[in-house]
C-alpha cells in the first residue's frame, strides 16, 4: 500500500516542474524580460534541441531485448481504439473536427511517464512497474509522438498550400478586373489545382520537412544505439554522453519554462476556459484509462501488469504534446492547461485508481 513517504517522493519529483513554470511565467508577466517573439524563439529551442536530445538520451539507455511485448501490445491497441473513435467522430458527427481530433488524441493518449510515472509506480508496484512505464514512454516517443508530429506537419503543409491558393486567387481577380470575365473559368481551375495538392506532392513536402526536424529521428537513433549496445555490450563514450547530457538535462525544465511564458502571454491563466479544461481532464483521466482497460482485457493482461497498464494510462499530460501544439499552432492553450492542472490533480486521481484496483483484486 502506498504511504505518505511515497506520496512525498512524488511531490518532490513534481515540485521542480512548477518552479520552472513559475519562473517562465514571472519572466514575462511580472519582470518583462522576454517579448512574445523571444518566447517563440525559446519554444523553438526546446522543440528542436533540448527535447530531441532528452528523447535520445533516455531511449538510448533502454534494453529492447527485455520488454513486455504483451503490455506494449495492449498499449498499442488502446491507442488504436482512441484513433478509431476520434476518426469516426470527425467524419460522422456534425460537430466533428479533424483539428480537435488531433488535440483529443494528445489529451487522451500521451502521458508524462518519466517525471511522475516512475516515482509513483515504484511506490505502488516496485521496480517491475518502473520498467513497464519506461517501456511505455519509449514506445510513445518512437511511435506515437512521431505519428503526432507527422499529422501536425500534414496539417501545416495543407494550410500553407491553402495560403498560397488564396494569394493566387487574389492575383487572378486582379487580372480579371483588368482584362474582362473571359478568364474567370480558367482562373477557377488554377485555384482549385493549388488548393488541392496531389497526395504525392503533399507526402513529399511533409517528409522533407520531417527530415529536417530532429524530433522525427532522435528516438530512432536512440533505439538503434540501444539495440547495438545491448547486443554487443557497448558503452557510450563519455565524451558523447556528456555532449548529449548537457542539453538533454534541460529538456523538461525548459519545456515547463516555455509553458510558463506561454501562460503569461494569455489574458487568463486558464486560457481555454472552464469547459475545455473539464473536457481535457475527462479525456486524460477517464477516456485514456478506459481505452487501456479494454485493450488490456482483450489481450489478456492480468495481475499487477494489468493494474500498471491502467494506472500509467491515467498519468498527467505529456509536456512534449504542449511544445508541439505551440510550435504548430494547434490548441496550445488547451494543452498547457491540461499539463498544469493535470499534474495538480493527478496524485489523488492516481491514488484513487490504485485503491479501486486493489479493492477489485
């Protein structure tokens, strides 16, 4: 049973995150150190340098030959359930939206496994649970954050094409007004062809952009090194590890600092409003664990592995999901609120899940 000492360890792990958050908030709101443009630049530093190196560092130290693939299979099925439900909602519902489907996936499927999950799971179920949480975190970095990055890049690229078509439409209207209506039909065809790029053109553009984004291959390089080092028992050279650690250690702290600056630039601390805050909390702490419970039962998990699977799906919101949302301009206010309030309410929620699962046992 989890005790007060274990709760204290989790609080100790979470408190530094709020220190970084408050410093970021104060530097903009009270001390006026950074402008809005400088805040964007700092977020790009986090997105393209500290977070990729942080991802590479912890991925490179896992053992790919010692993983619970049944547990990872349940995790993949739970994510597939969430994707299927959101795709159906976006396509069939009058209120459906692909933009909100992307954000809803982040809210219900992407967790802060390392900072909160590791100390809490160790207190609840010991070292075996820690290994499972780390495996889930690695899979999230390699697969699901990469998928999220790809979808966000597709959305940005399509938006760029639409912007180009809008410019072309304005230019064509000028030509019509000067030379007469005769060209109106041809102009419409040109605008249509620009607005709807071919699948291959869109895919090529997206992959070229991803190729220049270190987030898309940091985890792959990390896993490659993990495979090589564990297969042939190599140690990472100290000069290489030191070069990575000097930036990766700043990953989580600078991400929270950037979030604090973002909140300071908003009119309200709860930038997305009360209703969207509740919506985000429901997806994070109810929908995600529910999908994981269904997947775990389907695949046949039992015992402590089943309990760990459900509880780790209810961990607080991934900080990386906010960084991506801010960089790609998609509901960053919702993700920032989910991270901030999610970490505040996560401890009683997770302890509640722990008590319920122990009672059902």
